[in-house]
C-alpha cells in the first residue's frame, strides 16, 4: 500500500491541526484524510436504515469497514435525517451499547458514539468508546459538557440550525461560512472554559443539517477557512441529498459522487471524512495521492 509522502504538507494553512487527542488514544494527521466509517444501528437512517439493526450485523459491518481502512468507527442508534423521529435514551442505548462493547473487544480502531444524550455517551465511553460525536454541538443535553470534560473523551462539535425535525424548513444565514466559523469559535472557547482541552475538540460544519444546497456548496468550497480555528475538521457529506440536487437527477451513483467531494476536501486539508463506503474512498485517495494530487 502506498505510504504517505512525508514531504507533503499544507504550509498555506499554518493553523491546521495535526493531532486529535481522544480518551486514551491520539490520531495523527498528515496529508491524506482519515476515514470515519458510519455504522447506523437504526431502522430509519437515510442511506442504510434497517440494514444493521441486529447486533451481529452491525458488528460485522463495522469490522468490515475497519478491514477496508476505516480509521474511526462511528456508531449511532438514532437517525438525525430531516424530519426523523427522536428515540428514547433507553432504546438508543439498547441499540448501540452491545455493538460498542463487542467492537471494543475485537478491534483497536477508535470507536465514536454518535449521540446527543449524555446517558448514552456515558455508558458507551465506559464500554470502550473514545469519541463523543454530537450533532447538537454538545448543546442538546446539559450533562454532556461535564461528561466530556470528566471523561477526557475526544469530542466532535457539529453545527446544526434548529433540530432534525425542523432544520430543513427554512434554513437561513447572513453569511453561512462566517456564521458557522463564529459558532465554532464560540463553542471552542466555551468548551475549553468548561474544562475540555482544546486538543480534544474537532469541528463538523454539518453538511445537510439546516442548510440549502447552495449553503452546502459554499461550506465545501470554503472549508479550509475552518483551519483558522486550530481544531481538526470533520466533514460528513456521504450520500447526502444535495448531491442529486447539484446534478439535477436522482439517478446518480452516490458512492462515486461522494468520492468526488472527498477528493476536493482532501485538497483543502480536511482531516477526517465521515463515510458510508470506506473502500472506494480509500482507494481513490491512495491513487490521488500517488499521482501527486495532494502535493503542494
């Protein structure tokens, strides 16, 4: 497998984070993005709802993603697609906890728990998870920030306008890029003040979460502005609905189109890509790098 070219760097982004400290592990970044594999233990997620509701199916799928090159495994038990129905914490925990516990015993790949509920995050951290990935930016549950601070977990702070039930009704910004940068700077400072070390904080602009197609494209085009914050950037663009709108057709190959966006994000120094299809993205990124696509 081609090695990362040690000569390649991103000197145009002097504040670009090169490390993310997790609960007991650390992730080091070079030029090629790390890949976060999505494991939805849900009946209603937009891409793969119902496919991995069984614990064994979810665990096997996660292990397959790890085999294909996933650097992080993100386990979620509640769909946050537009107009999704919220799930009670005990039901969410019943879905994800057996999967997290099994994976912690079977792989060294860091496990992320995709939840906005502190009770779910706490149990999963105790079961071996390293990261709290919260679509509410750690604002949805007042116990989440104290938990993150006390546990030393890595945290991923996502931006979302409104809630999954209302976010796509009337998305509106004065300037979507500047507004989200301001939000990230404020959340970073508030979390550091609450006792979460800055090296544990990652930022996700929330593609598709309270954004129009044009908002999403503007964020992708100017994603490198996020390096100004000094935190790793994570982008979850995989198979999102705006892709079909950009191309003007529902008959698109969502794996191939997701890879296209992934290459553009790699060029802009994004550290982590959250994806359904790891194999295709990893192979494309390796060849893109080998052919000089990531050289400056």
